[in-house]
C-alpha cells in the first residue's frame, strides 16, 4: 500500500532518530580509539601502542573498533539513502518490484509496513530479499 504523508513523516523521524544515535556511537568510538590522546599528538607512536594496549584491556581493540566503525558508516550511508528516498517519494518501494513485480508480493512494488518498521533502510520487499539471499548461499556452494 502506498505510504501516506503521515507514514512518510513517521519513517523520516525514525530514520533521523537512528541516524542521530549512530552518529553519537561513531563519535564515542572515535573518542575511545584515536581521540584525546596527548601521545598521538606528540607523534610518539611507541607510547601510542602502549596506550592502545592499555585501552584494549578494558575496551575493544583498535582493529575491532575500526571494523565496527566501518560497518556503522555503511549503515549511516543506508540511512542517508533511505532519507533521500523519503524526499524523492520512492521510500517504501521495492527496487526490483518497480521493474518487475514479484509473483508473491500481493502489493507490488510496495514493501510491507511491518518490514519497513523493522528495517527502514530496506530497498527490497521480503520476497525479493529472500530470493537475493538464496542466490547468495548458492554462490557459496
Ligand atoms: Zn520486490
């Protein structure tokens, strides 16, 4: 079912909330790994390594932090794209159903509201998503 203006507003707020939270987390991540470190500023890398080792003891190690940061940056990108789609008026549509409706999607090209609430960054309806996932597992075999 096409989303009403009210629905779009709801999802826009949901996306913005998620974005804000994510930016906050990314900020924390940065502060805990590379920020506010006097040794780093003086260019003393051996000291920096000690500092990191210390930090890894009570928090996550640097590699892990960066892996997480890159995952979160990618999610941030998805959130921004979803917000763009809200503006363009294509939010909530399955990008594959727009070209050819999926036989199982009774409401093509729309993604179900339930799915959008769970995954507001979704660009595929659940049926096309399932197809894409099974394609992927086929590749692995
Ligand atoms: Zn679809």
